[in-house]
């Protein structure tokens, strides 16, 4: 994968880049109406300052981590 840089100059791995799960329509229904945590379709990596997407991942381990319920209270 090419090392992409956002408009602010941040790259994948920088603290300004956040993982954001992207869900299908049915996933959003499960999340909002049923209160279930669905498995994301993919994970987008976006700069939280300029909102530019610098990458995507469909790695099964990463998707499973984002769909697991957190144990922290």
C-alpha cells in the first residue's frame, strides 16, 4: 500500500489518524435500533483534523477487534 499523507501532513500510524468503523445499512440498523454491536464492513483511517481518509482495511483481526464489546466500565 502506498504511504498516503493527509492535507495536514499526517500519515498512517500518527496519533492524529483514527480508526473509524464503517457499517452496512443493516449494521447501522442493528447498532441504532437493536443496540447490538455489528461487525464493521471495513475500517477507515482518517485524520481527525482534516477528515481525509488515508487508508482502509478489511483485515479480519482488526474487524473482530472493533466489533468486540469492551470490558472496561
